């Protein structure tokens, strides 16, 4: 039986630094990073949880810093790193909270309010 991992898995959740957790810019436009949810989900290595990873030319991913683990898009720990159903901009941070924005492997932004 396949391993079941609850969202957001090993991903890290932060308040969106682009819109400062408002979900919208002062102009009224929806934030392009969090898509209005106010949260960002930073995908991480399914094995060690390190947010430093690379997408390789062969379509796989590799943990850049900690453990060197390589995985594909079908890895259960990778698939769990997503927005849980029913969460939106009104959600508060905590277990099970996530966002739709995905890290490019370089880690979360500086703390909000900078």
C-alpha cells in the first residue's frame, strides 16, 4: 500500500512576503506570488525537509544541501506538498495550513514587513 502523507508534508509555510500577507497589493490587484491566499508554500526535500533543492535536466529533483536525495514527481512526500482542500486567504497559520506559491528551490523570502 502506498504511503499516505497529509498536506503540506515537509513543506514550509510562510506569510507571503510579496504582499506582506494581505493577499492583494495596495492597487487592489491580487498578489501573483500567493494568488490571494496570504501564504506561501516552500517545497522541500521529501526525505530531510531542506528547502534547498534543484530540478535536474533528467526531470528529477535533488536535495542540494543536506542529504543528496533524488526523487521524481511521483514521490509521495513530494506530492503531499500542496494546498489542502478548503484553505484560502482567511486561513491562519498552523498545522495543515499552506499556500499555492511554490519555491524555485532557493528558499523563503526575507521575513515579512521588511
